[in-house]
């Protein structure tokens, strides 16, 4: 029955980056040679989700009875290690890539085997807030705020009226590596039927098999139904795509990092 729209998006980094990834390699004492021994390598946990910037411990264990050479291969920054008989535990720091592969390579008696793990960094939105619609001119302006979310490139924000999607925006072009606030602004005309239907805003992170959904509390247009302007609109509620305006304010705070380190 409605409408349309000047949706716009505003994206800002919620936090400054606190560091950049570095490559580090951990090498354990080198192995002597010997007879070829069957052995197993395990890396635990195999899949771990952390908040962006978080850290995680991975335990690489093996069944080689001899002294071995163990190393962890990853783009992620490595922190402390712990070891014991048959295992080495590695700390990974400041995980910001949303999806990272980690390999533990063990050489036992001249034979090399490896195990892999996957680290996912994501942050469910702290909040999804749909503000009460504002009547401006002859149109309602809806603003949906999705705060502290990561990774934005895998986020889809949608607006629904009475449960039906009236607009969605997929943010894959925003590939920044920071938490972000996203504001979706949508301008619409509303007909009389629209006034009885709740509006909701939805944020969905689609992380290669892991789907994280959050949604706003519903809001109604009803409150404004008595205003003369909306009555006038009711007769002009033919759907027509007026245009899409995308306003993006992206503040990647790498510059701050440079300032801090001076
Ligand atoms: C992001 O949103 C939160 C909650 O509204 C706010 O406290 C924070 O200042 C915002 N960050 C930026 C960079 O706008
Ligand atoms: C690592 O795994 C080994 C073998 O499962 C276990 O004995 C050891 O306690 C673990 N270390 C840590 C720090 O969890
Ligand atoms: C732990 O690592 C240290 C240094 O790499 C090594 O000297 C020690 O033997 C290892 N401990 C065990 C129990 O493997
Ligand atoms: C984001 O995408 C742009 C254009 O596709 C690319 O140039 C840039 O390197 C990407 N940045 C990151 C952090 O992946």
C-alpha cells in the first residue's frame, strides 16, 4: 500500500583499531631423526568464535612418542605458549579477521603432519533500535540504528512492515575491520492500511553457515494517523521508487593508531 523511499546508510567505526596483525612463528626444539612412527595431530578447538579484537588459546597435541618439532602457522598474531608432554598451547591475540585458518604442523621422526582450526571473529549488534517514525513534509522518516556490529560486510539490515520486508540493504562493500555503527534511514509514504501494521528493523549477520539475527522492538505509525498531513497522504499511497540515497560515513581509525604511536 505504500511508498518509497530515500534509504540512506551511515556507517561509522565504533572503536579505534588497537593494533595491526603481525606475523610471528613459534618454533619448538627441533626433532631428532628416527624410525617412521605413525602419529596423530589434533588442534583444539577446531572452531572458535571470538569478539573482534579478542584472543583465544589453541591446543596442538600429538601422539608422537619422540621429541618433535611443532609450529603454528597463521596470519594471526601469536601471544604466549604453554607446553607439556605431547602438546603445545598457543595464544592468538587481537583476532580481527572475521575468518582465519590456523594450522599446527608437527614433525615426528622425519614425518610431518598437521591439523587445522578455524577462528571466526564476530560481534552480534549491541542494539538494533528503530526510532519512532518522524513525519517530515508528506513522508515518514524511519531510522534504524545497529550499533557495535562486526563484520559489517556480512550484515544485512532490513525493515519490515507487518512482518513483510519493505526494504533491505546488504553491506558487503563495507569491508572494514572494525566494529561499526550502521544507521539505515528510510523515507516512505504510508497509506491507511500501513498505520495498523508494526514496523520492525532487523539485522542479520550471515557468516558462512552461522547466522546471527537481532531485531528492534516494533513501532507503529498509528500515533501520527490523526495528523492532516497523513490523511492527505493516504490518497497518494501508490508505490513508486523515488530514489535511493546512500550516505556513508566511514571512519576507519587507523589514523588514530598512527597518532597514538607517536
Ligand atoms: C556507536 O553507537 C553507540 C551506541 O549508540 C555509541 O555509544 C557510540 O558512541 C557510537 N560510536 C560512534 C563512533 O558513533
Ligand atoms: C592440551 O591438550 C592435552 C592433550 O589433550 C592436555 O593433556 C593438556 O592438558 C592440554 N593443555 C591445555 C593448556 O589445555
Ligand atoms: C616445553 O618447552 C620447552 C622449551 O621449548 C622445553 O625445553 C621443554 O622440554 C618442553 N616441556 C615439555 C614437557 O615438553
Ligand atoms: C576493501 O575493499 C576494497 C575494494 O574492494 C579494497 O581495496 C580494500 O583493500 C578492502 N579492504 C580490506 C580491509 O579488505
